[in-house]
C-alpha cells in the first residue's frame, strides 16, 4: 500500500537520492508507489517492448520509470513515458512527454490516481493513459475523465497500441 514517509526532504535531497523503488516527491514528502505485483510488471514490460519495437520508426524515446517535474516541488515517477526524439535525452525532464502510461496495482485507489492525472494535466500532458491489468481494461484520462478504451493512440501520428495485445501477455 502506498504511504507517505517521513521525514520531509528538500528537492535537492530528493533529486540527489536513489530510492528502490523510486518514489514520487510531493511538496516535501516522499510518496511510495505501488509496484512489485506480477501483473503490473508484465503489463509494464509488454508496453515497453511494444513501444521500443516501434521507437525508431515512430521517432520516440520509451522512458520507463522517469521522474517528471510537475512543479518546482512536485515530481511524479511515470510507469512508461513516450517522448519525441527531437528532444535530446539530457533535456527530457524539461519537456512534457507525448504520453504517459500508468499501470494500476491492486492496492491503488482512484482518488490517488485522480491526483496523478491532475498533476499531469497541469504539466501540459495531452495523452494520459491508465492500464488496469487485473480487469484487463484501459482508460484514456487525457480530459480528466476515465474513458474506457481498447487502444491508445496519438492523433496525427502512427503511435498507437491495441490493449488486447498487451493483455494477451497476462495469460
């Protein structure tokens, strides 16, 4: 279960530290992320593999577990991020990704994801996708609502994934 850990740390301490697994940093507090469930790991691996297979052709970076700076005192660690290759790898943190994909773990709650989605929207992200491997459902949360979908795509680009192929890895 995700919990907030003490004590409060500074942004510099957070950025200079390594956590296993990595944690979100929310206004001075470290927030654990729910990880370690086999279905979460398989879904994440399948998404990473799918997008990496197409990364060159689609001209994208596939970024698992990347820290995104939402505000000067808020950082979120994304399960999978997609970013255009035109942004040099050392400058990725300064540019919002094309898309973020979050994978729900059994302990996760909608209220917790509502905060994440709100943060991503504040950052200017236009493609926010959530995968629930337990229920085999995907949601496009780009507008702030949870719109169930069978696939994710970025309009006017070849970037897309059919969730049936991701969920097939879970059988």
